[in-house]
C-alpha cells in the first residue's frame, strides 16, 4: 500500500488528468471564456436561447447524467441486484411528472438541490479511495471527510452569490398557487448577508474541528494522503472562489465542467474494460471503437437535451428522470456507499 503506484485510483497520469487537476483547469477555462463571444453572444435554436458555452456545458452535464446507466443498467452484476429500482421506478417517476405540474416543478427543485449534495458526495468518494490506498481503515475519519466535502461544496453556495440561482425554482411552485413558496427566493434576496456570515462562522468552526480531528488521528498512526489533501484543498478553493463570488460569471460552467469530467473518467475506468470484453472489442482499436460508441451516444443525448429539452415536454420529463435516477443510483452502486472505503 505504501508504493506510490498504489496511491492512485487508476494511475498517476490518469488521476492527475481526470480526477485531481480538473477543478483548477476548469477554473482556468471559465476565466478564459468569460467576457468572450463564446459566453456573451446568444443565438436561438427554436425557442431555446443559447450561447456556445451554455450549449457545451449543457451537453456535457446531460451526458454525464446519462453515464450512470453504463454501470447501473450495463453491468449485469449490479443490474440484477436492483431490478425494481432500475426498471420500474424510472417509468413511474416519468409518468408522475407528466401527469402533475406540481410534481414536475417539485422534481426540478429536488434535482437542483440533490445535485449539490451529490457533487459534494463525489468529492468525498474520491477522497476516501485515496485514503484507502494509503492503507487507512475504511471507518477512520469517514464521517469528518463526508461533512468536509459537503461544507466545501454546498457552503459557498449557501453563503455566496449563486444561492438565488439554486432556489428560484420555488417561484414556480408559487406560480402554481402555493404563494408561500415565493418567500424562499425573497428571503435569499433580502437576507443573503446574514446567511453568508452564518456559513462563514459555522464553516470556519467545522474546519478547525476537522483539522483537530485529523491531528489526533495522525498521532494514532493515520497515514496522510497527499493526493486526498490536494483534491480537497483544490476543490474547496475552487468552490469558495467560484460559487461564493462568481467573479468571472461562469460559476455553473466551472463547477459542472470538472464534476462531469471526473465522473465520466471514473465510469470509463471502472466499466470500460468490462464492456470491451462483453462486446468483443479487444485491443487498442476496440477501445477506441467502444469509446466512440459510449461517449458519442452520451454526448448525442446531451446535445439533444440542450437543443430540444423544452420545459413540460415528454422528452423534458425524461431528462428530469435521468437526473433524479443519476443522483439516486450513485448512492448505492459504488463501493463508497457500502462503506468499503
């Protein structure tokens, strides 16, 4: 476990390219496109107003949401464990969204908020794997790592300038007749400063407690993973700067870009070789063909959603189901959720 090659999830080059550096690289991408024609000059496709940046990141977001099916439905060992969750529940949720405007709006709000939780959990998952690869027991520091990942991702949203973008969906419930839901965005607009100070104080106290807890673990023999520290520090810094201040106006691009890249790379690393064997596509050529098929289909779906996903349509309802199932399935199809790491 102490050998450097064992410290990585896949390997040094793969991990640095797709797991560790993406938060910082995504920040650089956001800075590079900010204020350019790519992000500021809109065009229309039907009724959809887009920019090249919104089209690109929208396509990638939707592609990564669909990627969960490669593991949930495409892996027989996992699929046979949960047939009802994978086959029956999605159809029922889709029909419910189509049948009720209330459920449709509620589903979009749930998806938005669940996305925040899910994104923090992804960072937690990577952190725990790096901890395991240093030889630490699965339970050691697990709870603290989970809440640190959530504080670093959700905290800057709750206390920052982008919170209103995450709660404006409540206005849609208000428009359906439940007028008291209008109070949620109104409160955010009126009391953002109070929320910000609450997050700063609570988050600061938690960070101090986290450092103290890890110092105690270190004295008890805990092995510090430099890769885990880098991942948490870079993700946290990017989140605070981006969600908290949105200096460049590209918060959703930056944060969703690295999250999607990490996820797609993880799915490929975990499922690519198995799919090659199952589809009889051996060798480098087979890998390229498979990659083209898998990522091409995902990106094709993502592009279709970005161009055609009109709110209230049958296809739009399907995209909401895909989002919800992505967040739900990720809670039990990976080893982290089973406390293996």
